[in-house]
């Protein structure tokens, strides 16, 4: 990921649902962006001093939901998850004119026109990346997308090919109200993906959301049980229940270490 610090300016924001707000960034910094054709481009927003004494700026990671090259703007969609954290509450009340600094973009996925079908799955945090992936697919793309949100009012319009069957899954509570009964292995997204028919042919898989559901469950299902090779599987946790982004980074490092020790890295 580009380590260069970029600066853009908040142009406006728009409340998409009770649990999602879109922030448009523009200004001179647009021309500095190293954009690619990948659909999962993300930036690391810097909160506070970008060069603190300990060398570790406070970062929060967000997907570039859309790029408007004419207006020279990018759109980021933030999950509003109560008062906890930095980025969620910031996005809820941000005003035009505010300067935003970030690292990136980084990226790693784009829909492959060669595959037979696509499997996409996400929760609210992965929705901007899944929405961008669907918008970037060829018109004849086929497959299935599962999107877990709180309820019907959280569904967003999507620009998806007709051959992609989109299923919205309503868990009944917001992502900041998850309990052991509807998170991790018990997430409705996990049940839906595991129950889905697996068509013949080569799939490309894109699954991102809460880390226990994704990394402890769906990744193993897709990679081991279904045998999808790493090159065709973009699967990662985007956040971890009960952990800040810093705490989540530690969780990921621990998981990598445990998998390496057990010789079970996927
Ligand atoms: C590559 C990548 C792309 C991402 N893209 C997006 C994106 O486009 N939109 C987006 O909203 N998020 C996205 N995320 C997830 C986002 O970075 C995390 O949710 C981040 O923790 C939010 O920071 P915060 O300051 O709001 O909360 P933090 O300070 O990190 O955490 C505070 C508390 O809020 C909880 N929390 C964090 N996120 C959520 C959530 N989504 N729902 C409920 N509780 C939460 C934490 O568990 C913690 O208890 C992405 C993550 C990655 C790795």
C-alpha cells in the first residue's frame, strides 16, 4: 500500500441509512491518488498526529466505495456503530471543509471475467467493497451475493449484473448490538453461505466482515471444504467485535502466529 500521506477535503456527507453515512472527499489531493482498477481499494485515515513520537499514527481503514473522476471526488461509506470508536462517530458529524489525511490506497481484488461464477458475502463494513465489486463486474457475470445487515431499512440500492442473485439477510439487531447468538459461528451470514448451492465451474470468492465469522468460519469453509485456491479467494476480517482497530491488528497477528505454529495457514 502506498505509504504516502495524502490530504483531501470533505465536500459533503449524506446519511444513507440509520447505520451508514457516505462522506465525499475532494480537492487537490484527488490528483495525487494512485488509483487502480481494483474494486476493493481502501485508505487508512489518520486520526490525530500523523507523526507521533511513538511512530504509530492512529489509523482507521475504509473502502473507496466510488470514484468520480469528473468531479474529482471519492466516496467512503462509514458504518455508524454507536458512540464507540473514532471513525464511526467522526463520520456521523463531519462538516464540509474538514481536511482528511490518509495513507493509500491499497487493494487486492477485482472481479475476474474468466471465472464461471462469483460468491460474495459481507456485513455492513464489507458492503462498500461488495457494492463496488458488483458495480465493476461485466454485465454477463453470474453468481450470488449475501449481505447481512440489521434490517430492511439498511438495504442499499446496488448496481449489480442481472445474473448475480443478491440476498439481503436481516439479523434483527445493529452491528454494535451483536451477541454470541448472532455473531461468529452463529452469524446468519455464515448459515446462508454454507447453505447456498455451489454451482459447477470455477468460482471467485470475495468475503469480508466481522473477523470471527469470516476468519474462523467462512474462510475455512471456502478454502478447505470447497477447495477454492488462494488466488481466487479474497477473504478477510474487516473488524473484530469488542476490539478497536489497534486491538484487531493484534488479534490478526495472533491468528497468523497460531496458524503458522499449527501448520494450518490458509
Ligand atoms: C480493508 C478494509 C476495508 C474496510 N472498509 C470499511 C468501510 O468501507 N466501511 C466501514 O464502515 N468499515 C470498513 N472497515 C472496517 C473499519 O476499519 C473498522 O470497523 C474500524 O474498526 C472502525 O473504526 P472506529 O474508529 O469506528 O472504531 P474502533 O475504534 O476501531 O472500535 C471501537 C469499537 O467499535 C466496534 N466496531 C468497529 N467497527 C464496527 C462495526 N462495523 N460495527 C459494530 N461495531 C464496530 C469495535 O469492535 C470496538 O468495540 C474496513 C476494514 C478493512 C480492513
